[in-house]
């Protein structure tokens, strides 16, 4: 996303409202990702729970992935989240996003590569 030249903003109130809406959306999306991971963790048997240090590292990586996903188009990001957080199959994601299964495959390849390079 390109930052606008603040001097060129003619109507700052709508601009600030848009920024605020996007910040709120990002906050809730990140919270949803963290809650999904913690729910999955809670469903594991007790002996499989990672140490507090490992949990912190995992949450940091999840935040890095979420930040990386911010740079992707909405449908690519949505396909990634549906596949990895909800375990949906390509055909189900395709139906939900109203695209072909091959598009979903391309979206996931793109998102996975994007995350890989963002975490490298």
C-alpha cells in the first residue's frame, strides 16, 4: 500500500475514517487468527502443549504471517485463511469465493510463497 502525501489530502476526515476502519479490521482479523490458534492448541491433549516460550514464538510467527498477508489481495488472503485456519478444501473455498478450484490453487501458491519470503 502506498502512503499518500499528507499535504495532498483535501478531506482529512474521510481519510482518517478510512484509516481507522482499516486499523480496526486488522485488529479483529489478527485477534481472530490468534483465537483460532489458541482454540486448536486447547483441543490438543495436555502432553502436546508447547512451552510458554514456544507458544510466544508461534504467536510471533503468526503475527509475521498476518502482516505478510496484509500485502495480498483480499481473495488471496481469504483463500489462505480458509485453507489454513478452517481446513477447507479447494472446492469448498472455490464455491465460497465464487472462483474456480484452479484459481484457489493459484491463490494458495501465491500466498504461501509470499509468506515464505516474508519469513525468510
